[in-house]
C-alpha cells in the first residue's frame, strides 16, 4: 500500500514546566495576559506531524512517501528519515526559508502551550501530488495532515479530482481555519481523524452535526486520550477501543501522530478497524513514555506484550505476525 503523508516537517523544542498553567491565570485578567514560565529542561527533537507519521510507518515496515516543504537545514533530518524507511524524494526544499520550528511547554498535568514558526512550510502549496504519484507509480492513500492551509486545501482538492482516497487530519489547524475551508478538507475523506477537543472545534466551525459529518466521510476516528478511541461510519458498526493501561506518561508530543500511523499500518495490513485501532493505541503508548516524537524504542516483543496486556493474546498474535520491527 503506497501511502503519501503530506504536512508539517519541523524541529521540536520541547520544554517542561513543574507547575500547572491553570494556576497562573487570573480569571478577570484574561484579556491582559503576560506570563513567563521558568522551564526546567529543553529537548530539541525532530518532529512535524507528517514527518512523525512517516517515521512511525517506516519503523513499522512500510515505505511511506513524505510530502512537505523544508529548508536547506534538512540534510541531517533527511538522512535520519531515510535510514528509517521513509521516502523523502518528494520533499520540496526552499531556496531561502528555514525548516519549520515547533516550540512547546508541557506542565505537570500534561497541558501544553505551544507556538509554531512555519518557515519553509508556506511553500508546500507549490507541491503537485500527481508528480508524486507519477514518480512512485500510484498512490493508494494520501494523508492530509496539518500544513500550510493553502497546501492542505490544494492537496485535498487534487485527491478529490483524481479519485485518490485521502485521510483528513486537520488537527492544530482547526483553531485557525474558517469553517468553509474546514468543510472542504472534510468532504469526501475516507478517514477523518480528530481528538476530543478537535471534534468539538470541527462541529463548531462547520455548523454540522455529528450525523452530518458522518454523511460526508467514510470513517471518523476520534481519540479520547486515556479513555481510548471511538470509530464511527455509515458503512460499519461503531467501534470502541480502550487505551493501553498502566502507562507512565513522560511527554505527549507526537502521541496522536503515532496513533494515526499505527492505525494506518493496521489498515494497510488488511486488519479490521478494531485491530488497527489497537495497533495505534499500542504505538501511542510507547511514544507517550518517551521524550520526543521520533526517539522511542520499538521492539517486537515489547509491542506484542503491550497488545496482549491490553487486548488479549489473540490480538497480540495477529499483530505480531505482521510486524517487521
């Protein structure tokens, strides 16, 4: 299965705050916020949603095609991704902009405050998916992950015009994109990914009801953190999956990307949606226990043990039989 993953490619600057953000805000002064947090550490890691998803798919044994825009400072990052099975030949290199930067502080309750410098990402709108498809032969699925908004709209429209199945993963961009654009990104998606907060944002910005969203997509995959995953679609019964238990959270950045990669890997291996979501939850649990969205260990035995603990021996056996890690 040829999966192209479009979206952000960035360097993550991850910091930790020992208190709670909620304790620093004054209720009657929210219009005049001026806060500074003394952080305890700084981790600089490779990231970006498309790169994180592609990295995980590569680690799981696929050969995903990464599609995005970067600066000339991407050489080391490119080498890293290629060593882990990612096809980077369709990455556009900007003549004058730096690769994007994600700056994020996480408090002790796992809440996050972040900012994002787009840099070269603004040039992703120049990328034509047909050229990618021509190079690799064809595309079975395009993931439209958070990116330059114009690029997301262009890639989605091109998928519709050319009949290429696509997965809508609007994620962080839901906060800034107008409702009409969000509708364009959702309409006709084979898969729609949201977390709990993003699901509410999507309904608010589009004015659609849950049923109206389901009328427009094949399958809606909704993650709910420690409460697991809910999958709905007109063509199949609802599926609910519990999260992997007994996890010791370390840093949440990239956890949602890992779930998406695990789910898509399971789908590519002809697994049921239930089993694919279980794979996603297992991979997400591994990333949650690691600082950095691409720094996690991936061991076949550990993966199988986590699956067995959470979902039983039959699930673990099926998953392990298809793993190449």
